[in-house]
């Protein structure tokens, strides 16, 4: 897994946690 993809996934997860 590329660092860029990993970072993007982390941001997406953070957004979902913030909304949830």
C-alpha cells in the first residue's frame, strides 16, 4: 500500500468518525 493512499484512507476514516 502506497503512503499516499494510506494517508488518504486515514483522512477519509477521520471524516467518517467526525460525522458519525
